[in-house]
C-alpha cells in the first residue's frame, strides 16, 4: 500500500487546514449527462440525500475512497440500501419479496500496515433509519451537513471478528451537478458527487488517525445489476494539475460497451473527453479480468491489488491520462461471475446477516 499511495499522495498534497466549505458546479448538465434534478443519491449540486425512495429489486449506494497524504493508509466505505451484491437480497428476489430496505449494509475496507480489515454485515429493515441528511444502519451512521459527510463506524470485521470503530469525515472540494446513465435502458445511473475531497480519519479500533485526499460518488438502479451488465471497469485519478479524471466502462451481455471519460475541475465542472486506448491488466488471483484506458498502454501497471474476490477487484494502477502521469484507484467487476450460484453460496462467509 505504501508505494502505491505515495505516488497519489504526492500528486494531491495539501498541507493546509481541512476546508469548511465547497464550490458549486458550473453548468446544469447537457447531452452527456443528466441535468440538475432530484436524484436517488441526493440533490444534484447540493450533496447526498438519504431518504430517497428505492424501487423493489432496486438499489442505491454511496461510495467513498481515500488515501493518506503520507501514503501509508487507505480506505473505502460503501453505504447500501438494497445491498447490490447480497446473496440474501438475490434469494429474496427469487421469492418475490425484494424489499431493498430489508437488505442494508455498510462495507468498510481498511488498507495499511498491520491494519487491513474488512466489514460487511447485512441488516434487516428494523436496523435502518433515514432522513434527508442522515442514514443509520445498525450501529453505524452517516450524516450530511451541507459541506461535510460524517460517517460514524461501529462494525465487526470478518472473517476474524475485530472491531472497526471511529469516525471518517469527507469535505468535498465541489459538488457536481450531473449524473450519467450507465445502460441503454437508463435504469442504472451514476453520480460522481465529489471527484476531489479532503478526508479525515479517526479510528479508535484499530487505533490510528490520518488525513488525505478522497472521492465520493453514488450509484442507483431500478433493477438488479444481474442481466443488465456483463462486466464493468471504473477508475478515478487526481491529476497533478488539479483535475480529476474519471473512467467508466460498462460492457453489456450482448457485448456492446459504453465508455465514459470525464475531466472535472476543482469547481465541479464536468467535461467529457475522448476515451483513450484500452490496456489489458494482469488477471487477479481469482482470475478476474482487468482493463483500463490510458494514453500509454505500454506504461500502465498494477501497483497493488487491494481487494481480490471471486467477482470483484480493487487496485492501485499507475497510468497516464490527459497527458499526465497519475496513480488511479481502479475497480473491476464481473457481474457474470457474481451471478454464479456457487459464488452466491460463498458470500455469506464474508457477509453475515443480522436483524439489527
């Protein structure tokens, strides 16, 4: 982790205080993305909102990742209503009883020396409480207060039961005002809420604290991802000149693909650019295929694989985009692999379920 994160930290080093405010995006959307309007993950241009309705069999999630300035630590957090990759939710859909609010979870992954932990306890509807600015799932909660997302974590790691307890604060530099449809039927949507953010981590268990740079987005869907996608690749990179570069490459069951390449400035203004060439990355230990887009396919390299599961991988990738060298947080998802009954039977070992 140290070597990978160090490269990213140098690119986004900010020795000053954590910001207390944010910029609003310029523009109100256009043909490449949805306009400013109410959205499942929140009010476009105004930040997350946690009381949106989620249709039966559907989902909404909010995703955070962050890397410490010194390159030693990293984390990702995903807040789910309608836990997308839950075997319990999949079984409920098969029984015709697919209430997304009965399948909620907070996934926390910690990276760093002696502190790698992974939590994802699914909980039932009694564990969920929402308001416009607050999401409570069991013993953990998130709160949006207009310029900061505060996440209070109280979870138990698996497969070895160790506590993960503390607070993470995310200060977006700017909130964007556009979302993007990911599929031809426009049933799956992505909102890059804050491509650049400052992050403060204070954990009592395990005991450490750090500051760094991060990213916040939201995905929502009116149906399961099964059947809508075959695979997808996604990455985000903070560029040396202050831009953020985001890439999204979903591939559909019929082999068609839709590539999104976005550059976003510090005020949240989004400008699509032509997707660069595809580079094939080494497969994971679980033989998940990985690829990304880059200006120089001969120079791209996986620096570290942070998560390696039967259907999903998160990695740190050295790449070149917009004429600049950068380190990207990268993910690969095989929906086809996730849909396998064998994989679904494996998942409860990493995803226990509780009523509260």
